[in-house]
C-alpha cells in the first residue's frame, strides 16, 4: 500500500514539472516559427527599424520610399533644385536580398535579439529611365554655365614685401561631365541631397595654392627681388629694390617667369635723363646779382647708360645688396642744379667781366676782352680747364693763301678750356679791358686778361677747374 502511494506521488510530481516544460517548449517553438517570417526585434535595414516586420512589409516600405524618392541638388549659389522620382520613372524592383537577410537571422536563435541588435545594409533594387535622368540633369539651372564666372588660377602676387601665392577662385561654372556623373551616382545610391561644392562639381583652376608650379614661380620671383642697388647721387639716392624690380617680372600661363631686361634699359634711360647735365641749360646768378642761364660746353655729368644697364642686370641676377655710383663717361663737381659746384671761373660775355669764385666767395675778378663778335665769338657754355702752362706760343689756323699761321703770339700764362684753342691768357697788348673793346679789338675767341690777373688766376686754378661762360 505504501509502495503504491509513493508511485502515485512520483507521477504527480512528473506531471507538475512536465506541463510547464511543455508549455515553454511549445512557446519557444511557436516563437521560432514566428521569426521564420518576421525579423527580430531591433532589426534595422538601411537605417529603418523593421522590428517584427515581414519581408512583404519591408518590400512595401521600400517600394513606397523609392516611389517618393527625390534628390535635392544644392549649388553653392544657394538655389536648390529637385529631381523627383516621377521625372525619371523610378520603380522599386524586388530583390532576393531582403528574403536572404531574413533567412540569415536563424529563427531558432531568437533569444539573442534581446542582447544583440541586427543591423542590415541592403542595396535596394530599382529601375529608372537613364535618358530621362540625363535630360532632367541638363535642364537644371545649376547645370547651365551661361553668365557664370570662370575659375581663376592661383598665382604669384607681390604684397609689398615679397611674392606670395594668391589663392585660386573656383568661380560658379560647373564641370558638366563631373556633375552628370555625381548626380547619376547620387540617384543610384538614393542619396537625398547632393552638394555640388562638396562633391567638387565646379570647374577647377589649372593651378591651386598647393601647385608646385606656383610655389616655384614665387621662389624664382623672390630670388630676383632680393637685390637692392642704391645709387649714390648725393644729395639724392636712387634705389632699385624689390618694389621696383617686381614691376619688371611677369609669368605666363605655365608659371614660367620672365625678367624683362628691356624694362631695366627703360629705367636706365630715365635715370640718365634725370642725372645727366652735359649740354643741359643751367640757371645761375652772377656775383653782380645778374640772373642768367648757361647752356652748351663740354662740362657736366654724362652717365654711361649702356654699361650701367648691364651692371644693373648683373647685380639683380646675382641678388646683390650694394651702394654704388653709376658708370660715367665724365663727372662733374656736384649733382645740384649748378653742377660745377662752389669753386669755378665765371665769365660774363655781355659785361666783359670775369670772376674766380672759391668755395662760394669771389677770390679774383677782372675785366676781360673776349672774342670779336660774329667773326670769332667766344662760345658760351660750361667747360673746364684742360691744363695750365707758362711761356707758350699760341698759333692760329693756317691761312690757305699764305700757308702761314693766322697768328703766333707768345703768352706767359695759358689755361685752355677747349681743344680748339679757346682759353685764358695774359694779353699785355690790349690797351684796355672790359666795356666794348671786344667789338673792335676782340680776340680770336680766347679770354684776354691783364697780365697780373692772368698770373694770379694761374696760381689758383688747375686742370679740371669748371669754367662757366654766358651772356
């Protein structure tokens, strides 16, 4: 009896345990069957939550999504345009990918969904009319280039101190081929927005600020511009430095630098014109207070422009930083308006008077007799004493009829100023000096002086002393 009772109790216990287990097993199997046709909880396909959804529901969603698809094209000018699905006859095309994704989740492992989310990426199948898309792209205002600006290359620019790279400008014209490809790719990826600027659909300049050609051109330009040549033209200075040199440099579309040597020659022509005084008219005021002008003669600054142009070119190419004088054919005393300086001989041909001025003060003055007008007029102009000598016989031109010199005259002091024989000398044969004597008893062009004045002048002057003769 007791034994039968124990058996009965064991059956009851097994029954009590088996029923819940059976329920759990049936529930597990039922849920597993459910997930044969449904995606796990937490499943996302292409970013959309499809928890507990069937493949049919997924397909319906994507069919609706594609049917409502539109692409917003954003140009950098800010005027958005749209390409909608109906423009290109877009249609969803079922694929095996969704069903394959469902089968791949393993329905019997559904408990794993509680601690592991399922992220699926599927390329959705769809068709569209390519010809319609091409036509729609070409209709976009952002695709049209009429009236839009071209891209501008990066280029060298002188900033006042050196050449630097000026950045490129893209402009507003699109690269139509690139834009067509980017729009087509965006549609094929079902992208909602296409930024034309970020996708580099605009025409690009040939050179950017990173281009080695532009950077190299700047290096060449700065190499030329490192020179600085200062011409000492006291009291002034002329400086040829980077600010000026930069205006003589250019570059072509391939960033090849050209140093315009002809510009250096043009500059030097202006330099010569500014500082050359030979043959130039100069103003002066005589010690007697008379205002006059003097022109002609052989004295004055004369710059050797051709030689100095070549020297300047070499200095620039070598990057020299120097202070110098230009090459001269001949020099004068100063670059001031009266380039003969403060020590010189002055002869007033109208007043028949002369002065020797030393450091701005009159050291000697005397009346003189100059060349007889019209026949042997003394030439006005600025000259210098060629040499000085004593006990000289002055010999005139040969007279063709006689074959003899026009004159042979002994002088004690001789100070010529022209190679044709014009100069200062003593003239004891003159009965008087100054006044109108030169009209009747004028010389053959020389400046006749009293003997003692000639002797004094001879002791004061030397080769190179400026001589100013004027009316």
